[in-house]
C-alpha cells in the first residue's frame, strides 16, 4: 500500500477511531488485524491527518519523538524499524530541578522509557557525521518518555503504532546540558558508550548502553532527518524543537505510587526522579 493508494475517506475513518481511543483512554483493534495491506506509508498518512486535526484544535507542536530506535527490543515487539511522531506543549514537561510528578489517568497501558533528549538550535542537516549533526544541537538532557499502547497487550505492527502517534503519551525533560564546541567531540564519543541504569523505588530493573539506540542517540537524529526528507508532506524538524531519541532500555510498565530514576553514567546528565500518581493525566 502506498500513500497515494490510501483514500481520504479511509484515512479519515482510521484517524477518527484513533483519536477517539486516545481521548477516551481506551483500546482499539489494530488496523492491521482487519486490513493486512495497512502499512507504514498508510500509517504516516493517518498520522498527518491526526496531527492536522490536533493543530486545528489548538494543539502546539514543540518537537518530535523517535520510537523503536533500540534494536535490542525489536524482536520482543515484532517491530523492526524506527518511527517518528510529534510532541505537544501539553505532553512535554520540563523538570529543571530533577523532580516531576505525572498522573496516569489519561494513558492506556503506560510504560516508561529512559531516553536522551536534544534541544535544537537549527534545523537538522542531512549528514551521517555525528559531529556535524551535533552542531545543530543546543543542549542535551535526560528524559523519561511515557509511551502507551492503544492495542491490547502491546500487540501491534510497525504500521499500527506509527499511526497511533508513535505510542507517545508524555515526555519529562531534565536539566539541559549545553552542547558547545568545547565538549562536542567528547559528547559524540560518550553517547555511544555510556551505560544507563533504570531504577524503580530504589531497585534496579534494567540497564542499557547508548549504542542500543541505533549505535548512538545522535544517529537517531540522522535517521529522523533522512526519514523526513523522504516524506515531502511532513514538516522537517526546525530550530527550537525538542527531539527525544528512543529508549536506552526496554519499556517498563508503570503504576501509580511508584517512583523512577535513571543514572546516565559517564554521560553525566542530571537524572530525573519521576513519581506516578492516580488521577487525570495528559489528554
């Protein structure tokens, strides 16, 4: 299936279903379960329709998330390619002091992902050189993305989760660390080698390395720039946007009453302490 073969009526109908599920915090059947031809090209057409409606409804785009960049978890979920989706002013929370609280009421089957987040000072260049890519970056920070699955038991295809806003629920961003000409070389090297430790209520639950994320989180930016260049109907990433680059560990289920932190090892980012509560959450 190509984007050109997806009828506007079919795209609109799928967008209707997904928006209703997102806004109502409910599950839906995967599109691929009823239409085996539903593929990633069709999914991006649906994603653009959802985002068009969100913008028309007053939502403000502040950045992009890149999902499924961690190759170690591809077999677990049956998804073997990264994807992107927009993030919004009300789904992104800054935590410059290193502490934040998030209510879970608005999420569907939420999980937490420790990620590396970049703030951009210029558009992403089309380059494979990590140092050249980092020249577009103003700062780097620790981040927790809360992802959610509208599909029961986290069973879906790459097309399903691409259309469902890349599974994005919320992002909490820690204290920014400036990227400068002085630290750029060391940062580029450390992004692929640093070790991350994920902790829940004082107990280590997972570990990962920067290389899990397409060999380095900065390579996720390279992938995003090239992916968007091949999607002329999609907006390129611009100056001032926030980009979160995908989980360094597996994604872990979260519940109200738990508190999570992540140690970024030699990368030296200030960690976030994120506590989850019950009650209304992000919509």
